[in-house]
């Protein structure tokens, strides 16, 4: 790859020749000069697409818009751009027009689990709060491609307040995840207002922000923004690095500022075919992340969104990657590999099978090397059967006003709080036959 300085100078001059490189690190200049059309992309990168390919690319952009910051574009290796992981994540592909029969516009059913403006409430104790529809860049693998560039879905002040009211009136919510779009694209004062309102809700214990800003627009992580964020604790930030090439000196500085402010950092990576579907690459990414005080959190199987089929790997590839990480690197370097279940079922963790067999007194296990071992179960263990009668329980929780929430799903079957013994999905053919009988 050519040097960063040469790349920045050339790209800045091709975008606007008025000494633009002097404003390269101004995040507002970056967003104001985001590349949004094929012609500007060609000029900035110094490449030309064949006419027949360009025609189809224009059709792709009409359906799934293009927007990439000059900074992120500068990371592309122009000598091999078609195989470059940065290029493939930011530039449209004709394959995006190939919609498979099983592709979904809203694969995670966020629009159905939507009890209030800006709110997706899927899990019992936490909500997704969509506070922005603006991104610094349109990632080609985005699960919310249906909303990208849709100005009609930018939340209004009234919608934000309605979302806050929903959180205020549902005391089971202890965890709020701000997402979008990208929350860090909001003005500092608006984001400060939202965080202040959440801080004032007694039952909200933690707030998280999901953002790709340190990856695609690290200059947005200004001292002023970090100072404001540091006043709202406990606050967690999850970044979205997919490839080691995205970890640059500029992104490292952004991460340093956040970590030095005492904000815990995690990372969510999407597994993408021909971009990062390699065990060695994923280990390298994890090592670079933890070196910058970012813990790998999730490795996502690519969602069933429309136009993403060319990005999807087999689930077997994801399990293979985790197999090559567990035992081969530090435990906190290994993300949890998950499928976000189509239809809104939530995240389902997937892992290699280390439990080979078990009996009533012994389990048989294997380790990452293939060594098979046994673990002897305790002979005198007396399990505690929970009936929800906390005051008479001999286990001392010692937490004021601790309440046991109603159990859901498999946890309900394992619990002794009620006599539920079977969970049956609604509207299945089997249940319809039973009703008819």
C-alpha cells in the first residue's frame, strides 16, 4: 500500500483542490466531502470501471446508496482494489442486486418488535434505542440496508422523547443500547441530552453505544466528545472493526482517547466472505484490538438481509474460526460467535463441541488439542430447587429490593417457579391438527 501521506494528499486534491489536505482531520470536512457517486469514487481513487460494469453499479447505487468518507477510502490498496477488504466493505457490488428467495428486508424483525418510536424491545431487561439514521459511511454488509439513506426515518425530537418515555415507564429495562444509524453522528448536545435523560431513570443501570465511527471516521472522537461521554457512567461502547487493515494510527488514537476516559470498549465483527473469513486473520484482528484495550465481543454470522448473499459464509466456517482461537490465544481474545436469529429470536451462540458425553457421575470432555479427559461429578451435591420464595431461601443474595423476574423460554422450563413443562410455538401445523381433532 502507498504511504498514508501520499494517499491523503492525492485524494484530498482530487476531491477539492483548495488545499483540502489541511482539513483532512476535521471530521466535519470528512462528512461534508463523503463520496456518494461512482464518478467521484473513480476520481478520488484514480481508477476507471468498464462501461458495462459501471452501468450495473449505477443501478446498485440507486437501490442501495453509496457513501464513504475520504479517510476510509484512503485505506484502499489501489494496486489490488478488487481484493481489498476496505473496498469490498464500502463500494457497491453488482451482487447486491441478487436477492435470494430467503433474503429479508427486516431479517431481525426489528420493525415488528417495535412497541414505541425508536424502540426495539426483544429481550426482557434491555432495549435497542435507535436514536439516529445517519452514518458516516454506508457499509455494504449493513443489516439495516432497508433504512440507509431514508431521510423519512430520521428520528424527530418528539420520537426520541417518546422512546425515552417508554424506557421510563418500563422498570424491567436495566440496559439501553443506543444504535441507529450511528449515535456518534449526533451533535454533542443532543447526545448529551439523551444520555442525561437516561441517567435520570433509576432502573437504567447501564447504557451502551454501538458505533462504527472509530473505524470509518476516527477524527469524530474529539476531546470535547470524549469529555462529554465520560460524564455519563456507566457507559460502554462497542466498536465494529472487521479487518486488521482498519486499525490505523488514527483509529488507535480514537480508541486511546475513549479508553483513557474510562469507557470500556468492546468490538463486534461481522464474518464476511472474502473479507475476513480466515482463522489467522481473525486472531490478528483480536490481538490488535486487545492491544488497544478493546475486547472482542461478538463474531456475527452475516444476516439474511437483502443483497448480502455474496457476503455470507457457511456456519461451519465460523465454527472453524472459533476452533482456531479457543486455546490458541488468550481467552478474552475469543469473541462469541452468534447468529442473530431471523424473525427476531435474538442472538444464538455457536461454539465447537467440547462436551463429548456424560453420565450421572462423570462428564467426558476434549480440549483444543483433541486431548480427551473426564471430570468427576460431586457425589454429595444437593441442588437447590427454586420456588421463588426468596425470603426463606438459605442463599443470601443480600441485594436490597432484589426481585426475581418472570422466567422466559428455556429458563422457564428449568425453573420451579411454576408448573410449565412444555413450550409450543403458535400457529404450527401440528397445533392446527390438534385443534381440528
